[in-house]
């Protein structure tokens, strides 16, 4: 089959695996959309150094199994390849997401605008706290089904973990190209991140329990709490 006239760039762009082409000096020559998103969490130099470290000894490509974690992104393998001394490519493979361990009775959930629910809980937090708070939210996120009472408890517990911080930064966005299977149906995921210069950890067990109840992946770090929320339709 003659493939010289086929444009493969769109296939790479649609792939949710980050793909990056570096020059031999570490300059980015090409990256797809998934890689653009990843660079919000990891430096260009770090990924270039990984590519060089795992490059095959001779021209060609090599796939290595290893675990790389950058915030909500977890990769289980990489492929590094080069055909000349001027360029080197890196592709990272997402760790498969686990299927929901139990069936959710979605008919008991309430269709919810997450932005309105988030703003309501932030307003409640502000009545008791004077922290400087910034919110960057994606208002184009669709409404989805969730246990509003449980989710509000989760938001309050998460916000209260930062009540001693001078300033709190909150972001809400869609994880492009990321999905989770719930009730054998593929659902999109929104990421809510709360970040400050430190936080209390005494409510971590409760935060994890509340997250699990709503099938939310909870990422607890020293300076942040991340919630990956399935947009159940």
C-alpha cells in the first residue's frame, strides 16, 4: 500500500497519548494537543532528559515500561525513537483507568451545574473565612448527575483543609481526552483542583471516603487537593 500521500498528522493530534518531537538540543519541534496539556504539569527539560535517557542505542525505537506521575496524569510506558542525530521523539502511554467497582443508581442522582454548586460552597466558606480566593472555572462544562449532598460535603471538607492559608487558588476544567467507565458507559471527567501554600490533613480520611462514594478520584498532596469528577449523563 502506498502511504506517501496520506496525512497522518490528524491521527497523532486525535491521540490522547502525548507525542513530542525534540531537536537534539531539547527544542520542541512538534507536539500534539495531549502533550500541550501535559506541559502544564511538567517541564520541557524533564521530558527531554527522559527521552535521552531511554533512547535506544541505535537508530529505531524502543518501548520501556515505567511509571511516570505528573499531577493527575499517570503513565505506564514510553516509546522513544530517532532516525537521525538531529531529532528524537517521545510518546507516553496513559495508565488505564479502573472501571467503577460498583453499579451506580444514576436515577437517584440529581442533574447538577457544577459551577453553581461550587460557587455556592465557596460563598459559604467565605462567610467564615477571610482568605484571598481565586477561581478559574470552565463555564462550558455540561450539567451532570451527582449526589449533591455528598458532593457539597466533599467540597466543604476540601475547602476547610485550606482555611489557614493566606490565599487559595481553585481551578475547574475538563480533562480533554480522559474518560472513565461507569455502568459500562464512557463518561467525561472534570478536574477540580484546590491549591495553596499548605493545608490541614486531619480530614483526609473523610475526604477520601466522600470521594469514593461519588466515584471521584481524590489526589491528596502537601499543597493541593485534586478531584477527578465523572460527568455522569
